[in-house]
C-alpha cells in the first residue's frame, strides 16, 4: 500500500504552485510533483516578470477572478522578504478604430477600476519613451503592476512546504488510476500514491496524457520574447516611470512589455502576443530565435521606442498552450472524477494564477468547482459545435 495524501497536485508551474500554496493553508496532507526543476525553461511560467492588469480588454467575465487574484498577489507579496509586486502602472495603446481601448474601458467601468483615457498627444507628454502616431489612443491603469515571476512561484512553493506540504521535483507521473479507495497516481519510479483528489496543471502536456478530456482541444506554441537596452546613458531617463504595456499596432499585431524590475533582466522585455507563434517542438524550442523573427521585432521597437537599441541583447522562447477561443479551460475529468484540470491559459493566464490556485484548492477540498468559474467549462466547445 503506497503513501496516501488528501490531494496530489501534478505540475508545479505557477498555477500548480499556487494550488499547492492555497491547499497548504488548509493544513491538509498534500503532495506536489513536477517532472522538471523548480525553474523549468520548457514551461510557461518562468522568467523575471509578468503583467497584472484589471482593465481587461479580453472581457468583463474575467473580473471576479481578477479581483480574487489581485487580493492574493498582494497577500503573497506581504508574506515575502523580497519584493514580488512592482507598482509600475499599465499603459494599453491601440488605434482609435480598434477595440483595445474601448474594451479595456468597458471592463474598467464595470469593475470600478480607476483609469485614465489618453490621446496620442497626451501619451507622448506623459510617457516619453513611447512614440505614437495621431490615430492612436490609450487607457492608463495606475493600479496595474509587474510581478516578479520566478520569485513569486518559488515563494509559493516555499510557503507550501513551510505549511507542511510536500514537493517533489524531477518526478514524472505515468498515469492516474481509479481504485476502490479513490484515485491513485503512478509515479515514474514505480511508486503508487493514493489520494482522494488530483489537481492537474501540466502546461504543454495537458492535452496529451493523464486525462482524455482535453484531447485535440489544446495546442502548444513556441513564442519568442526579447530584451532591449537604452541606446545611451542619456536614454536612461525615459525608463523612469516606464509602465507595463500592451501596444496594438495598426496591422493588428499586439506587443506587450514590462519594465526592468530586477538586475537579472536589465532593460525592457518586449514580445508579440499574437504573432511569431510556431508549433511547439522540444528540439526547435531549444534553438536560438531566428534572425527573421529578431528583424521583425526590431523594426517595431525602432518605430515605437526610439530611445531603445532596436537590436535585442537577449532572447528566449516561452510556451503558449492555446485553446480554440483563447480563454481558459477549467473542469473536472469525466472519466476520472476527482481530477480537476486547468489549461495553461492561452498565454495570458499568469496573472490569474493565484485566483486559479484558490479555486482549484477549494474544488479539491469540497469535491466540486464553484459556479463562478463555469464560464471556463469545456462544455462551451460542445455548445459551439452544436
């Protein structure tokens, strides 16, 4: 008879780590396992920084989860001796005839989120680092912030272990089985772990193993991200009060970026959110970013940020695990009741990690997902097909 836990969390990316942390606060016997190291370069949540924003152009349906996540990010920050949340503000720019600003404003109004509308002239006056043309507008969310990504995830695991949880890295899961006593998790070394509930948050592998529910629904994409330094010491001035940002270009390409929050990643981090995506492959993902891709981002940086050296000094690749509609998938397995899964959130889920971790932890403890997250159910795809 193998060891028994109340809950097993499979996958300790940021959502899995958040789930482990929130479960540990309930003092249940919980195990977290991950096949890789605590900082996994082939995952979706590694790196120095991520954006948190609530004036969410993606829709008002995210507001409850955003508010919950915001509260928990602040709680996490207060519990850490290192700074995890940097109050940089957020600037979201787009063409006047696009939806980025109006949709952001609609969410801000419904959520009571403080924001300021800016014309192209006002953007240039308030944010000297940005060069914008006349047909652009923006919304500025003062309460948006930049999260120290790696530090936050590691701190969640540290808190969980401090609270009595167990975390095992470098441990693969072969299968999840139904037994007469609930569920069993088969580890790669042959060990069989018994549990009442499982939280499955395995990123790029979620649609390929362990549960069949997501088969054919998710696809993993390799996406490059870049770092840029100022052209000269005189250009350093414009990095003061540099916000986290989204910038939709007139051709629809959407750039995102974060300011420097750590000496480990100096300069400005910039990438395309909806462009330069290629199917994920382990071999090609580990290769350097292609010169053509670097030329594309450099051309954009040259036009929008004249004070930055348009040639990135560094580049890496991250992974987006995409759903058909770009929103999350959150549910309980049909074939394996008691297994609660979450998708890797289509490239915009990091900010929701604390809230998702809380939702999943409560589901594992109560045996059901709350109604408020039913909008993320996999059933919406069946309804669309019908």
